[in-house]
């Protein structure tokens, strides 16, 4: 695994391949920065924000949709102006975390309490026509989201459950059906965090505290383990020209001085050839 973007992110998160812009988006939630990296040149265009940012997603036709601490906003990249499109109903002490668009371009975004209190988070769905809707309450740390290649299954992680779950998903309406456990992570292997689904239906799960990304085949069997040179692995996505680059974000938070000395690259974005391609970020359809 190589370094793709050397940064000291406190909580690097939300890698997303923006196919139209041929660039990688990633955030530092606690550092309040949006990174926009051109991997061909190595040039990053960081945008500093006044609020925490959970994730950014490309918008069809241009611009970005940002999940800020307590609101969703459209970013006009030319003027750097933000326009709020939805307010999240939670009060202070709760923030957005991971989010992604379904195959039809509806934005799903989760939340968590700063103190990680059980049930302090939720999962929402946002579209221009329906606005912001609660789809799942009683979540603790809403994390990875992804869809099977046929769009009929939605994978979802509420981190403290130590599971990746799978929902039946209606691609026509964006509605969730039955929920079942898909994969389990033992305590010694870290906490399941962000995820990405490849073109064969394999599910790649970042392991926070586990220094690795694991691929589970579509039947839930563990298939591969990729080691990452940082303990707190937060999320991953497919991208690059052939869709086979797996970009991986990491965090420095929670590491002591000695640990940081042992893993000086913690906080950086890493990349490796996954040997299988996966889709770019589905843009939000306004
Ligand atoms: C959250 C972190 C949390 C981690 C592991 C991340 O998505 O943003 O605050 O520590 O998941 O559960
Ligand atoms: Ca995450």
C-alpha cells in the first residue's frame, strides 16, 4: 500500500472518487477540511470549513453536496459559496458521519453523538423532491454504506454492533426492507467503519483500530485482508482511471505519542491496486 496523499488528518474519512472531475474527495472530520486530490499530479486543493464535515459527494452537473455538522449544503466550487439545502434535526453534540448516494442519486447520511452514546445517531435519506427523511433511528455510530451491483441490497455499519448488516433495498423508491447480519468482526480485529462494494459484489470494510481492510465475498465469506500502515483505518473507495485503485483513509485520533512515532503516516490517504474494479461515487441527483 502506497501513500496517495500525505496529510496528518485527525480523522481522515469519506474517500470518494469523483469520476467527472477525475479526482479523489476526502475529508478530515475533526480538522474541518475537505481535500480534493488529483492523483495524476499529486496536487491537493484543500478547503477549510468552519464546521465539521462528515463527507462530500459529487453532484450531477457540477458542485459538491457537503454533509456538515448539522446541515447539508451545496458547494459552488468556483465561488466557494455554501447554500444550505437541509437542516439535520439533531441538536448540539451530534454530527454527521459517513454518507453516500444510492444508485438513483439519493443521498443517505448517518449521524453520531460526540460522546458515542448508544442510540445517539440515526440514518437519513435526502433528495430534492422528498427532502430529509429519517430511515433508521437508534443508531450509535452510523458508518459505511454501499449497494450491491444490482442495487437490491444496501450494506450498512453501525460500528459498535461489530457487524456489517445488509438491508433489502428498493432501487425504485430508496426504501429499506428486512435487515440481516452480513459479516461480523471480532473484537481483536478492530471496529467496522467505512465500506466499498466492488463490481463483483465483494464488500471491502475498513477496520478502525485493526490496521486493515477486509474483503467479504457477496455470500459474507472472508476473502482477503489488506494491511494498512496505520492502525485507525476509517474508510475506502474505488477509483482511478481503471476503477481498480482502492483509496483508504486513516486517522490519528486516539493514538498516543509512541504510537504516532511508530506510525508516522497515520492520517494519510493510502492507495493500492485492488485487483478488481469498483464503481466511482454515485453523484447526487439534484
Ligand atoms: C467516526 C469516529 C469513530 C470511528 C470508529 C468513525 O466513522 O467518525 O468518530 O471513532 O468511526 O467507530
Ligand atoms: Ca467512518
